[in-house]
C-alpha cells in the first residue's frame, strides 16, 4: 500500500524519482546482481522508490572511484550537490510553500544513510544543512525564510552552524565567550568559534552568542553572512571528512541588523536543544551508512581475494566477523528509523536519538575496523574506499554528542539517575 502522505508531498518530484529509480535498476541489471546489501527494516513503497532514485543519482554523478578521488584531493563535490538539489534532497523536511520538497524525518534519515554509504563528506554537509533548515523552518521570520530558507531548500545556498568554541563543546553554556552587544539599530558580535563545518564555503552562518547573563536563557542565534566585515574563517587540516571544510572562525566587530536574530532573543539555547535531537538522529543515519558501505566493499573484496587456494570469504572467521558487524549496523538502523518515526509524530526523541547515535557510532567503528582487518595491507591503498570509511567513522565517536555524554543522557532521562555531570 502506498504512503499517500509521501506521494502528496512529493507530487512535483515523483516523476523524477521514478525515472531515476528506473535508470538505477536498469544499470544494476546490466551490471549483474546488485551489490547493495538487503536492508532488514522495511519502509513504504514510495520511500523505497525514493531511496533507489537517490542511490542511482549518486552512482551516476559521483561513483565510488570519483568520491575517493575528491576525498584524496580534499575537494567538495559541487556536481553532486547540484544533482541533489535538483532531486529535492536539500528541501527534505521543508514544506513546499517554503520552497522545500516536503517529507519528514524518515525521508531525511533514508537520504543520509545512502549518502553515508556512498559520499560521506556530502552526508556530513547535509546533516548541518538539515539542522539549519529546521531552525529556519521552526523559528525564522517570514523575511528570513524568504531570504535564506527558500534558496537553502532549493540547493542554491549553503549554511554553517557555529556553536562550538575552543574552550568547550558539550559544556558550551559554561565555556561560551562569544558575545553580542546591542548598538544602534543592530548588534555587534565578537568572539571565536572552533571546529565549524563549512565556514569557509558557506553563504550564511547561524552563530550562537551570549546576549544575557543567565546561563541557559542568555544565548541568542544570529544569521551572519560569511562575507560580513570582521568574519574570518581559517580552514583546519583534518584527517577525515576531507570533502567538507572544517574551520576556526573569528568574529571581530561584526555588525548585523536587529532582524538578524533567529528566533527569540536570549532563547537561542533552548531552541537549538530542540533541534539537536534531530541532529543526533541524522548523524546516526550517516554512521550507519558508513558502516554498511564498509561491509559492502569488504564483502566484495572477501569474495575475490584468494588465500590458500580459495576466496577468503569462504573462511568461517571472515564470515563471522562480517556477520557480527552487519547485525550491529542493522540493529542501529532499526533504532534510528524508530526515532525518526517518533519525531515525525511529534513525540520526544531525546532518549531514543541518543541511544541511536551511541549505537550507530559504535557499529560504524566495528564495521570499519572489521573491514580494515580483512583488507589487511590493501586497506592502506588510498585509492580504495575502506580506509576512507575507517577514518570517517571516527567523527561520530565524539560528534555531534560524544559517546559518554550520550550515555549520561540515557542514564538521566531513561533510567532516572541523577545528572552525572
């Protein structure tokens, strides 16, 4: 039975989705049996069409070999970004009347799992993108939505989220030193941010700055153009997620108008917290994609690589390692899908999204460790994707919430323990 909500929201994209899905299946038939692992959790027929269409688009525009070349060159995949914009991926979760493609949290995690499997840097970019579009959808004024949300949802702009500072990430309430002071008809921002994704290449930034003395009700969100005077982003050298820039950001006397505040003054942190549950859920989907991608390429390698006169995939030890890793990643996927479904239903997902993020990060590391062990020396070949999966998976051990803090949240809000930090 078709999901009529999905069909209605995607009426403008359905023909494109079906054509892309058809093309993908044709290519798979021409190349023989598909190498994509069957997924245990079921989705609707419409959502399966969407997933197949997205897989086909990524394979056509940026196949694994090209994705690896771009990663080695530390280049953003502009061609894939444009193709995803055409397909409507950038507008997932944004109503059609605001320039979006409709859909909700389930469609977002479906897209991010595919991209985590095939183009991890782009997946991380879109996690940030979905966070910004959600903030603008939920808290933006009509003018802000016209100016920023519509072009973001149509893939015409890029945005960056600026919360973390050198002195703290998880404990940002105590550590935040970036301040905004009123001056004339606007605000002046001064401070520094660290580990900011996309600050060198985006058009607009959402910057958290202190506007009041209260610990949690004294932060505000500001929409700051990256080209504003006093903004300086310095790209950092990182060993993973090479196709998406990470930066140190300096804000020195940056002037913005009064209308630059996103949401309610001094309420920026509670507004962001509501969005962070969705970010954890989306990050979980990317980690799962990385884990699945690692299993797929390792399985293919194990079926071809011979030792002692037979494929190493025939050895029980290899089969056991890959089966165990696969069970972990499929279990994490079921939890992530459930979190997304509850989010769409308007239910609280703080506990479930933390569980999903913790388990998916652990599963991704297990899958990529297993892949590197089975590839052995070949895993050091930077033209092969297993080493990229191995590096990229490490992001989710500490972001967007580190593993220990995720467990602290589960202990406090699920088990009922006193706060442990």
